[in-house]
C-alpha cells in the first residue's frame, strides 16, 4: 500500500525526472513496460513517486543485456534436425514451414 502523502508526479514531471520524452512514457504505458500509473481522470495520468522508484529498482541491472523486455523474449521452439529419409524430410520441411510462420508472423 502506498503512503497517503506519496507525491503524484505529472507525466511532464516524470519525463523531466527520467530525462525521457512524454511520447516514450505514453508508449511504455501502452505496452506495459513503463512504471505503474494512476488514471486521475479520463485524460490525466499521474505517477506515484514511490511506484516509480520501485520500478527503477526492479530495472537496475549489473550488466548490459540483463534486462530483456517481454516483447523481445522468444518462445522456446523445438530444434529441427536434418532428415534421413524422404518421409522424414517431408516432416522436417513441414516443421520448418510452421517455424517460419511462427517466427515471421506468417511472412515468407
């Protein structure tokens, strides 16, 4: 639970504090990668300072690449091996086509 006296920052104040842009905060709100926010009204967003500090602590890392955004995490896929017979080749070809559709979103 948050402290009742926890300051609520405006989008502009948070953008200045984090040295980022308002469109970046808007994109992060949209994709869920940004700090938790409070919808103060239909058109007004606020950020509890303590929630932003917690979000920053969770994003503090010790090496480059340690923080992988969820949208870039890849789903594990079975390894496809070379085929020994023609029927195995047809099965492997079908699996490769399925893999291509899964990783390219259907683009060939």
